[in-house]
């Protein structure tokens, strides 16, 4: 993919309190994280039978396990902390900060949820199925009916809401860390994450094996169903679907993912203060690849983020440093920046699109691997088009019209 490089000249470090330079590579890289999630979801959520029951599918899923999508989510969590720190303006209104976060998160989330409600014919009388998800509080309860009861990818937004709520409260503490001690705090957070997941592994009931297993929930027969199980009426009717607590705590529970956000915040300070000097991307990517391969030989508690988050911090910080040095590369091209801008909408709309494609084209028929590949490609094209519409006709106009509306409102509560 080619395009014009946006960041072509080294950018001077921002003045204290001034506006910080744009970092287009971080925007462009968002697409790859969203695409990794899509690849996993296309395997799991497109019920193409008998392909999904074949030995080829089993082998393919061993090569592309759940931690591929989990790596994309980890990238988003670290990136959120970095960008929120990088973009905050000292002295700005806390109320304005919260308003902008609500405006950025909820409209696109609600639009994608509405598509899913219609596509899956969700029984609205069962409030537990959709209300917690709609409000983004569902990941605080360890039950699959609430974690996966509606638009499955929206689970990560429950953690993002916690991140944003905590930032104005904890930012003064972050700013009190001496510049020379930032590396110690970053290392301490990484160690804390490993200890936390070890406590979950040793002390909380849940899976203890190292197998790469996240097979789709299959129904009898070799004819493709009209609904993947997470979007079926049988799923919505269940009174309770408990999730193993150690897995829920390791992956879904917002408080468990909070340190990843603040690793991104600390990385933002390191780059901003000139203490992250790495601009070569090969070493961070190699470290990430090694950590990803290591997920094959550790228990599930460590597969989803614990091993990946350190290298992910290095990738995010290095991409930012490359932009500041004027060597952004592929991710800073206009084409990739555009894909990065629509990636949030793409992340949320992909599953509703798969539900519609399953209902219209897959259900009641039989397909092999080429059939799955065709429907995966169709899902990618359709989800990208839908994401572009959501971004250009909903997200961008709302942010342009309302995000700055309260900028002039004075508030006693301000960011440091």
C-alpha cells in the first residue's frame, strides 16, 4: 500500500504546555491491530460448515489462535494511554475531557449495537442480554450472558471507560514521578502485571493448560446455521453462562487491564521528555514476535496480554519517536492514516456485518475453505465500507460540531 508520507521532517519537541506534534504512524498502526482482531473473528464468527468442522480448520486455528486478536486489543489499550497523555492540554477542563471521550466512544458503539440488535433479532424483553453491553458495564460481571450478550467486540470498551474515568484523577500522581524514575515505574508496572496474572493462575479456578484453543461453538450437522451461536436465539435464552473466573479476571476485568493503559501513559512521558531514543522499529517488532511465539507455551492467563504488553509498549513508543524524527514510514502514509481513522468503527461493526452475511448468504448452505475465504473477504470489504460511513457521517461530524462546544466553559476542575 502506497501513499504520501505525512511526517517527512523532524519535529521539534513541544514547548511545555504547548500543543504536541501529530503522530500519524500511531494512527496508521491502529488499522493493523483492528485487522488482527478481524482475522480471528472471521475464523470464529463465520459459521461456514463443514469447513469449521474439518481437520484443516483445526490446524488453521492452531496457527491463528485467540491471542492474535488479544494482541490487537493490548495494542489499543497501550495506545490509548499514550495518546490520551500526548493530547492532553495542561489547564484544560476535566468536564471537557470527559465530554470528548463520551462523544468519541458512545455514538459509534450505539450505532454498531443497533445494527446487531436488528441483524440478530435480539429479544429486547431480556434486558440482561443487551442493556449492560449498551452501557459498557458488562465486563464487570463474570457471566457470558453479559460479557458476550450483544456486540462481542464491545467488551474492550468497558475497560476504556475505566481508563478515561481514571485519567484526570491519577494524572497528578503520574506527573509527580521524577523524570529519572520513569523507567523504574514502567518496569514496576510490567512486573506487577506478571505477578497479578500469576496470582490469578495459582489462586483462582480456571483453565491451567497451555493449549491454543478457542474453537467456535458448533451446532450439529454439516449445513451452515443462519446464526453463529453468539448471535442465536438459543444463546439469548440461556439463563446463565458462567465464564471461568481466572480467564475473566485475566482478560475481561477492567481493573486488570488498567496497568496497560498507564504503561502507555508512562511511554508518552518518556517520548515527550526525550528519554525514549529508539527509532529503529525492527528490534521492538522482533521482541513482539518472540513474545507472541512464547504465548504457545504458557497458560491462558499469560497468553492474552501479560507476555505481549512490554514489547507492545516498545512498538508504540518507537512509532511515536520515528514520527518525531521524521521517519514515519508506511504507517504514516495518508492511506494508512485514513484506515487508522476508521479502525474504531471497523472494530465495532465487523461482528454485526458477519451476522448479516451469515444470515443472508451462509445459512442453510455448505462450503469448504474457499467458501470461508470468500465470505471472510466479503466481510472485510463490507465492514470497511460500513466503518467509513460511520466515521465520515457520524463520528467525524459529531466531533467537529460538538467536541469543542464546551471548550470555553470555565471549570474549577482542570487537568494539571
